[in-house]
């Protein structure tokens, strides 16, 4: 009984930051919980050598965490922005009031360099093409993450 109490208090202490930042309406808490649990398990598997495949199990868990972070932060989905910025310079977002509806804002994007209308159309076509490519990469990472969970969820250590 005392041992379980000590373990429970230890668990609460280790999970305190996750619990503190959890909000019922925030889906990112699920990712935080998964990430924390997988990293904690991977650390324990590496240090304890619980089985013949404990290092491999830790590697699977760490791979799942890397993918989880990419999926959660939409890493692939946002890469196109870096490419456009490297090629055409920084693009600033300008919010102005909508004259018809003052409570709404209109977003206008403007590059630091002045491009002609034809050049801006070409940049926009390139942006859309890149967005599509990177969105597919993002979707693939998402599918892979859940395939890993489907395959290893109960058997990360087997």
C-alpha cells in the first residue's frame, strides 16, 4: 500500500507540467500526453533493458515522437513558406479594415521587393503548387504516424 502511494505521488510529480497545462478544449494536450509517455517509456526501456528488444522498442517510440511532432506542428505543410521566402524575399502580412464591414479585417500580403502583377501571379502559382506538394507530405506523415500506432500500440516492446 505504501509502495503504491509513493509510486502514485511520483507519477503525479513527473506528470505535473502536462497536467498543469492541460485544458479540456485543447487538442494539443493529447499530443503532449502521448509524447511525454512515449519518451518516458523509451528512456526506461533504454536504461532498464527490460527485454531483448528494449533498445528497438525505444527507437520505435522515439520515431513515433518525431513524427508526432512533425504532424502536430504541421512541419511539412509549412515548408513551402520557407522556399518562397528564400526565393522571393520576405513577405509581410498587412491587415486593414474592411470598408464595408469595419469589424472585419482584410489580409494583404506584400513582398519587401516590388514585383509586377505578372510576377506576383507566377509566384502565387508556384506557392499553390508547393503547398500541394508539402500538404501531401504532411498527410503522408500523419498516415505513417497512425500506422506505427496501429502496428505497435500494444506491442512497442515485442
